[in-house]
């Protein structure tokens, strides 16, 4: 029983060789200040740099460190999911590996957990040194999502959070492949609260969430938590029906009162064809978003392939012998 850690810290790593030493320095200082045993779970998401070797060294040096290594890059949400699957702490904390999420905040989160909250999420008050081209879409997106989603997903929150075991167990039991963890976390419920923080700039290296990865995540959030886009085609359809009735009246009017003008009808016809074409393509595209996800779910493939696992078995062996 003694070997089950109280806290599991989960950090996905994708080409972060320049960040890991500093990350380890700061996080181990925090771990030393925590009031119970800690396991640090690092997930190597198919890095192509020296990240995995650095993780191996750290594991040799520090028995609190366990790591998983994927056979290829599966993406951040899946890496976090794997970390949660392997975690055994009473409490799990998810954070990024680039020090944009300050590790020291974990102590504040734990304090809230002690007060009886099962989910404590970090809410950004500022994104330092991130350009408007990232801030503006993020600002708009979170507000649109809040209006459309079936569950109340708090604005300006990422995946940096603390979750009690009861929440982690529910999350682990969720079978879906298209995982939008901050949404699933809100869906689960229990007592949730925020701690505010200023998001620091990346310690080193480039952003690993490329524009296309961020866009895919944003789409996932919308499609997984809202059926409003599906209903959009009904409204678009009704709107274009209304436009065509108005046009019919217009043509009638021209015929009756100004016969010469009716000849410009060709422009109107071309416009109507394009308009209807656009409405139909948009509707089919929206359908495609949902059907594509149904297809993914139905295939039922495993979420990730593991190439290497270290640190967990030791603990299990110890547990058996004790
Ligand atoms: N990450 C990952 N797999 C990916 C992309 C990113 O595991 O395919 C990790 C990355 O190493 C970092 C975290 O996810 O620890 C957040 O990535 P990043 O800092 O690039 O994203 P942002 O700060 O824009 O959210
Ligand atoms: Mg980052």
C-alpha cells in the first residue's frame, strides 16, 4: 500500500530536449515541497531529438521518475491520456513540458483539493509574449465554444489541472478516441474550481502545436461537445428558401412593372447557383466532420502504441514483495 504514490504528475514530451533539464530542476523543487510521495510520469510522444535518452537518464538518477515512450507521434491529448492510464496517485496533475505552466502553481492547486475540490484547473489571465495572431483566435474560440457547447467549458483554460482519483477513473473509462480533455473534464462534473495564473513564454524551443494541430483540436472541441453545427444546415436551408421566395416576388414585380429590367436576371441566376452551391458544400462539410469522427470511433483501434515503459513495473514488484 505504501508504494502507491499520493501524487502523479503527468507531462507529455515532444522534442523538448532543451526544456527537460530546467523542467526537472523546477519540478523536483516542487516535488520536494509536496506532503506525500510523488511519481513523475513523462510521456515521450515520438520525439525525434534526444528527449527519450534524457528521460532514460533521469529515470536512472531519480526513482520517482517513470516514463512511457510511444512508437510514433500520437499527439498531445493522447500522450496525456496514456499518462492518466498509467497513473496511480490519489491526485493527478497534467501540465506542459515547456514550462509555460509554472510547476509552482501545483502547490496552490493541492491546497484547493484539500478544501474539497475534485478538479482544480488553471485559468490564464494573460498570455505573455504570444502574438495577437494566437491570442485573438484563442480568445474568440473559447467564447464561441462556451456558447455552443452542451457542457460548461470554462474559458481560457487549457489542460493544466489537478484531478482527484475519482475524476481520473471516469476519464480513463471513457472510450472515445477524439479526446478533448478539457471538455471531458468539465463533462464529468464534481466540484470544480479555478486558480488564476499568468502564462509564461516557452522556456526554449519552438511551439510543437502547429497551426494545423491547434485547428484540429479546436474542431474536436466544437464537434465533440456541440450539435449546433449539424443544425446549421437547417437554418442555412431555410434562409436560402426565404431568399428564393423573395427573388420570385422580385421577378414578378419586374415582369409587371418594368419589363426592361428583367433582362438582368442572368446575374441573379448565377449568384443563386453559387449561393446554393456554397450552402450545400458547407452542409456536407459539417456532416463530414461528424461522420469522420463516427468512423474513427467505430474502428475501435487502440489509442496509442507503446515502445518502451519504465518505472511502473519496479513499483509493482516492490508492492508485491512488501
Ligand atoms: N506535445 C506533444 N505532442 C505533440 C505536440 C505537443 O506531446 O504532438 C507536448 C509538448 O511537448 C508540450 C505540450 O504538448 O509539452 C504543449 O505543446 P506546445 O507548448 O507546443 O503547445 P502550446 O503551448 O501552444 O499549447
Ligand atoms: Mg507551450
